């Protein structure tokens, strides 16, 4: 039994639910690995806290590798097939994690962290491409909503579960768990995810690639994804600081960040189902999500607990709206033979937002105050709907 391919090309084996679960697990793995270690590096031993610069480098290695390598691995998935890139990336992630477990030398943590980031650069866009290839276009919203939900669960659980593991057995135990997790997901994917052969494609010049990646149908969802990811990163990083300034305890500010992650996780499946059912269009959802995220950044200016909680909830819901709709739009506009390349480039946009949002807010805060930093990013975010409501140059999944 076969199901029609997402783009109406060749036939693809029916993507039953159990075949999608390993892809969702891969999304959880990269999110858990990124935040589980990043949130607990400072607790990993005295050697890691003696140099703030070294700690900062360790934090940047994972995301830095993703920024550089995701477009490359996305294109590779188009050439050799997304499944081999998915399996290879998961295996490399397990190997990089296991390296530190064997060596047990904090001086080698940079190599493990860099290897994890490079491996995640491979299996993350490959998983996104497989979600788009294995599910018909009419189900993209729900599929990407579920994928985003489990990534959000990984982002939420990573700091907490990682902290417990580091407390129980240090960074070695955390990386051992990550190695086992990645290896288990790789085996699961090898058994459950069907082979999806690469599609034949015509030669693409650099000019043609640049034209496609600068087209409004690509830039609008990517810009929305980058902006809401920037708001999410700022919320996670700076709302605890705002709470501390207001005299709130670390427990309360930590709960506020959990509210943000929970709202983002719960909103994504709903938004995806609403898109597939025709109750929500891509354009309306992206504009609404950006508006809510901007309102959340503005709410962070309010003093005390009400401001922190309101900001967390609005940023979370806004991000949860944009994420599945943005990826569904990208999957619908991408040439089927270049899905991996498209998803890799889109992931690059999200990574730039993840890094650029906190940098912008911090730069403005140094020059003025944190309040002005929130306000600046809110203005940037609220201006994006102007571009999103402009006339599109190519059809998208509306």
C-alpha cells in the first residue's frame, strides 16, 4: 500500500504513525542535547568555570557547527537520500558523545561538543525533509506540529533532566545518556523509517539557487521563524534576569521559562491541525504568531511577576504558531528534489535568529537598558508582518 508523495511525484510507502515516531525522536534528541549540556556546563566541574571565555566557546560550538554545516548536509540529503544522512548523523552524535565518556578529560569536551553540533547539522534537516516527503501536503501542518512539539519537549526537559544527570554522575553520565539515546534512535529509524530515494533533478546554477533562496515564498516563512526563534531565545535568556531584578526567586523565574516552553509545545500541534483542516492559513498564522511574540517582548517591560509570566506565555504561543506553519509553507514551495537543501537553509535562518536575538537585546541593553533591548526586538518583530502581508511572488501552502 502506498500514499501519494507530498508533492505529487512518485509513490512513497505509506507513512504510518510508527514510521514517523523515530523522526520525532530525532528532533527531541537534538534539542535535548543542545540545551541539556548548555544549561549544565557550569556545573560540570571547576575546570569549566575558571575561564568564562572557554565556557562561552563551549556554548557556541554546537550552534556554530549547525550554522555552518546545515545547508551542506541538507543538500547532501537531496543527493544521496535523507535516510542515510539521518542515520549517519545520529550515529555520529552517539560517537561524539561516547568520546567524552571514554576520555573523561574536560579538555576534550570541546571535541565532543563540536562533534555533536556537526552531527545534529546532518540529522536535523534530514529529519525535516523526511517529514515532508513521507506525509502528503494535506498533512504537513499536523506532521510539523508534532515534530515541533517533541523538539520543544527536548528543549524543556534538557536543562532539568541534564541537571539531574550531572548531579548524579557529572558530565560523563549526561553524555553517556545522550550516546545511548542517539544510538537507540538510529537503530529505531533504521528499522522503521522507509527508504526514500533521492529524486532526479536538473543542474542548478549558483544564480538559480540564490534566486530561489531570495524569493519571497522562501524568505517570508524563514524570516518569521528567525524572528520568533530570536524572541524565544531572548525569553529563555533574559526573562530570568528581569525576574531577578524584580526580586523574584530563581524557582519562580525558572517556572516562568517553563511556561514559555510549555506554551510553545502545546500550541504547535493545534496550529498544525488547524492548518490542515483549513481553519488557519499560513499567512494569517505567521502574522498572528509574530504579533503575539512582539506583544510578549513588550510585556517583558512590565514590572514584576505579571510581566514575566505574560511575556513567557505570549512568546511561547507566538513561537508555537509560527514554527509548524513556517515549515509547512517551506515544504510546499520547495522543489521536491531539493527539500533537504531548503530545510537546511531554513534551519540556518532559525539558528541566526537564535544567536542574533540575544546579541541585539544585549547590545541595546549595554547602550541603554534591558527595557530598551526588549522594545527594540519587539519593534523589529512587529514590522515583519508588513512583509508577510505583501503580495507573494510564488504560491505557498495557503
